[in-house]
C-alpha cells in the first residue's frame, strides 16, 4: 500500500483518505482535490 511519510515525526498516512496508518499523530490529515492543468498543479481548498 502506498503512503505519505511525514519527515518531521515519521507518521504515515493513507493518500486516498488521510487516515493515520502508523506513527505518533492521532488525527487524520486533511485531504484536498488536486489536478494537473495547463502544465501546473491546481489544488482545491474548501473553507
């Protein structure tokens, strides 16, 4: 399974859900929609 690794504390997160897979963090990370557009990466942030 792929995961994102926090270089600050070593926690691992599921890239699809933000769920904590391993580490010291107890709360899931926020997840944002991202897409490639016109050679750049656009991230949608909802208030």
